[in-house]
């Protein structure tokens, strides 16, 4: 989580103790590694495919047009559930970082470990947000939620309550250690007419849980067809989706939504990790919800809701099979998504390589050794 590479400090003849959490003792170790490079193998799957903060910052610095276009942070938590600051405090801290819009996405009722909200608490939070927006002195605050999806992709909240929100994220928080292919589960979740964003799709956590396995090309195509955005969760330990899978998303023309999943005001800075992942994967800025102005985002949420409701009415079952495949596009002046197709990632993600070969027993050993970091609360199975 250093904001600069250690090598940059060495090159500039600066002290390694400038790095966060590095004292003289650790600095000596690192200096020795520079003098004689140790043989470092490839990271195991549970630690693979994560960007360093320093790398992300360097990527973003090379693409100022992205930083200028990215106006919003679409996932964060307040002390209404498992965050540490009141929503007003999150808004002030986000404004200081230049965010023009934030979504308050506290947990829903099934996730009891986080003190998840029921419909009444959600409505009360919405009134607080309305009052904050009426003052007009901060970023636009979206009434939103990170709703817990059942393993079958269904909602745990009243659809009417969700329909009154500005943005609905759905996320899996259980059965995240299954080893077999979960593509069908994703297809059901993406077709859920209550949600517009599938949050932290893989459910991976650095050095804690490797994440679910799926045919990500099919998942990305289903996201494009249903209009559901796939999230880039920029929480440092999540980075979910990751750059490799985002290449399949870029090729599909699906939309993405970027959120820090911050549980403290200090974690709001990590939006750059999500931004860098989008840039490295070749996602088009015209496919990022965070780059839309407030009205265009609201219009798009409305279009996606209407199309998905039509879709579920037409489907005889809850799966995508036999459902109407409809391309939804509210980008001003654009029709269809073909302009944004990128083919360079095609054919590389037919299955999830990173979890191949890992045994359940090995995962259990890792889980026993590594407690979930703060902000990673889930039912853990
Ligand atoms: Zn979550």
C-alpha cells in the first residue's frame, strides 16, 4: 500500500523509512534485497492479480483524461451498518478528494454480521440523504444499497423499496468458496431486475479467499445483454473484478461501475486502484457509470430497470436461457455497443485459471491462518 515504489526511493537516494510502516530494521532487509535480488516465484493464486497502489497511481498519472472524467465513487459504507463514519462524514471526505457524486451502499438485512438494514432503516437513511442533498454544499449523494444476493441470485429486500433507490448494487456474500463453475449463478444474478450493478463479482480477498470460478466471457456478455454493470471494487484487498477478467468485460461492451467499498474515510483514496484496472484492461470511458453526469446516470438506471422488468416478464423461468437478449445503451448519441468492442482479450478466459488446482483443504488452512481483514465481513463459507 505504499504510494511510491521502494525502488523509486532507492534510485532517488531517499530513505526507505519514508515508506509507510517501514522502520530502520525493515529498511535494512529491503536494502539487502536491492543489493542481492532474491529469487521470488510467481505469487500463489490467492495473492495473484493485484495491483500495488504505487503502480495504480503511476497508471492513472499517465492518463489524466480518466481522472478528469471519473466523477463518482459508487460503493461505500457508513456507520449505519459496518462503516466507521456517518454518511455525512463520508460525503465531506469524498468532497475533499474531488468526488462530485457518491453512492452510500450500506448492507441489507440478511447480512446480520454487518448490522444490515431492513426496509424501514433504508427509508430513514434515504430521508437523511435527501436532507443532505437539499443543503447542496457537498457531492451529490445517491440513495443506494449493497444488497445481499442469495446464492441463487435473488434479492433479500422488498423490490418496491429497492425501486425507490438511485442505484442498487447486488453482491454475493455466501458460498464464496465453492470450487465448481458458478456461471449459472452469475447469469441469474445479472438477470435480477432489482439490481443495476453486480458488486465484487468474484468475492475474492487477498490472501484469504481466491474467489469464484466462472466462464467470464459468458458472464460479461450476459452483463452487456441485461444492462447490468460489473463492478470494479477498488478495495485494496479485493480489486474485484481484476484486470484479466476486465479484458473480457471490455470485449463484451458491458458497463462497469467503480467503487472503493470504503469502510472508513481514509479508504476513499483507493478509487485509483479501480481506475487503473479499468485503464489497463482497455475499458472504454463511455462504458463507465462513474463517468456519466447525474442525470444521464439516473436515465440509464431507469432504462435498465424497465428493460429488465420487461425481460423477467417475458422469461418463463429465472434463467437467461430463452430470455430476450436486448442490448441497452443510453450513451448520448450512441446506438449499440459495437463501437466499444475490443477483441484483444477474447478467447483467454474460458475458465478461471487462478483457482485451478487448489484443494479445499488448502483453502481451509489458509482461512484458519488468515482472519478476514476489516471490511471483509461475510458469512465466510
Ligand atoms: Zn460486499
